[in-house]
C-alpha cells in the first residue's frame, strides 16, 4: 500500500504549493499593475515587499542546487562564494540610482538608447531574451527531477504542470502577481528551510562545519570561486531583467534600500542552503548533495526538498514571464508612455511563447550523450559573455563614451564567452595542444584555457583568469571607444552623457 502511494506524495506537495500561491496571487490587474507592479491605488511596492521579491526571485531552484553542490565540493567557502553573487544587488542599485536620478531614464533599454543608440539597446535586449529563455528550462529541469527520473512520464508531467500553473497566475497579474506571490513564497521557503536546518544543523555543528572533511586544496579552490564571484558581480546583475526590472518600479532611494535588503536576505538564504552541502561532507553522504542528502534521511525530507525547489523555481519563473512580457511589449519597441491594454495582450502572448520555447532544451536528453549537453551549453549566456556590461553601465558617466565604446566592450566579452562555451561543450577535444609557449589542455582534465591565464587554484582557476583579463580587455575597449569620434555622442547633449 505504501509503495503504491509513494509516487503520489510529490504531487500532493505540488497541490499544497499551488494552494499557498493562489492565496497571494492577484486575480485581475490593470496594465499599470501588470507591467509596473503598483497597487490598485497606483502606489509603488514598498521597500520590504520589493526587497523580499528581489531576493527570492534570485534564489532560483538552480541557485539552491548550485550552492549545495559547491559547498559539498569546496566546504564552507563554496557557499560563501555563491552567496557573494548577491552583492550584485549593490552594484546594480548604485549604477541604476544614478541612471535614474541624473539621466531621468525609466528603464535600462531607454538609457542605452539615449547613451549608445538603438542598435546597442537591441543587442542588449537579445542577450536579455536568451537569459530569460535559459531561466525557464533550467528551473523546470531541477524541479521535475524530484517527481521522477529525467525523461520519465512523471518528469514530463511535472515540467508541464509547474509551467502551466505559473503561466496561469502570471497571465492574470503580471509583475504585481509576481511581487505578491513572492511574499508568500518567501514565508513558505523560510518555514521549509527551518525544518532542514533543525534536522541537519546538529550534525554540521557537531563536526565543526565539516572542517575535518575539508582539505586545504578544497578551501583554496573555494576561495578561488569566491574571487570569481566578486569579479562577476560587476557585470552579472545587469543582464538579469528579473533584477533590473524591479529597479525601476519604486522611487530611487527606496529602490536602493530594497536592494540592500535583497542582498542581505538573498545571500543569507544561500548561506543557509549551504548547510546541505556541509551535512554531506560531515556525514559522508555519497552522491550529489541536493538529491543524496534527502534520500539518505528519508521520504519526508525528500518531500521537503521538493517543496523548496518548487518554491524557488516558481518565484523565478513568474518573474521570468513578467519580464518577458515587458521586453516584448514595451522594451523592444522602446515604449515610454503609460502601458495600455494592447501592450498587455502582447505581453501575454510573449509569456506563452517563452513558456513553450524555454522548455524545448529539455528534449535534448533524446539527442545522445554528446549532442544533448552541447545544445544546453550552446544556449547558455555565461557570466563571461556579459563581462562587457560592467564598463557599459559603471563607466557610463564618461561623457565621450558612445556607440563605439559599447561595441568595443560588448563584443570582446561575447567572443570570450562563446569560446568558453564551445570548449566546455567539447568542440575542441582531442588532447593537449600547444601554440608556442601557450599550453591548451584537454577540457576533460578540467583546464579549458591556456595555463598562463590561470589565477587561483582548482576547478575555477581558468574561469577566474579569463574573467579578470577579459574584464580588463572590455574596459580598455570601452575607453578606447571614447577616443573615436562619434557624431551621435557629440549631438546627444549632457543628459545622456551624465547618465
């Protein structure tokens, strides 16, 4: 009897999650609520609501999975390193505060159009669209694995159910629904996380935070990853509309306060999730921490993890759908007037489109062990690809900077990132290769860039080196672009230059 009911339990968890979310979801929204997140009375979201929403929207299912795995691999520094990405809220808040207060811009595309031109804004939006595409499959993939093995009937039904449910309430309420459900999802996540901490915490504390199971090499590798996160914090937040869209829905000073809350709250949640990886080290659990730890404890803990992943995935997916609606209906067309009913209709079409297209990479499991992973890698915009966004936004106060500065910063990052993706996907496998004194090592050995560029130790030493030197190249390109005459920049006026 028990074995017969076993497959039903995850679906009961999903049903309970849906009930909780529907209690918070908005049943109807005006176009201004749909795109701007304001209340029925036209009041922008408060400091705490916006901060909570921004925090949990970034704690996606993949983030929880990553921090558990990184902590298992590198000890406590793995979790600290992943939590450091939430400092990106501080970077984004500072840059966007000045973009709004000095330039008077109402969105990042509006700013880019004013400062660098419409073509540059379109290129940025294409990168954003790819990011939103990736958010869909990466979150449904992690969540569905708690319902059944990858490719099983239960797996596909779960992916469809989570997607359809999230589209349904996002369709009705847009960004306002996302903000309100985020509050409910945060409460639910806090309760579930408390259960995990009470269960796993004593073992972790007793083993002194798994220091006995953490080698010096693991700690150094974890510090290398931490350094990588700090470097990527300068560019990574700008290509995530889930974050940046929220930076324009409340007054600038309130936004800064909300993003400070999001940085502390989101980073804190990630650190608490790292307890799972520490437990795996302390208790000697074999296998991947996000699935092996709950399996080692029992069915009830697996169901708790299932609920956690549903909550984190749902909070990210509804934000992804609302950002997709805004990109298609307003940002791509550079609309600055108040939103209207026609734009909302276009936004809803975009939600359905991204929900369908965004899940297509899940089908890559049927294309073989080589082709499938290569397709997943090829669709991914990595942190390295968008490193050029750092000078584009953080140095935008440089008045001579124009379209040439944008292109000379943007494209080097894209080229470097694409190269890394191709290497990771195995496009250049075939043993050790040398060009002069530069050694290119087989990716299967964990070295995908010339050894001379490595910085730090461990798995992420190549990535840290590429990001440091790549950021310097992009920044140098941006400054060189300032020296190239640009008639458009000269005629733009002070407003765009100060932003």
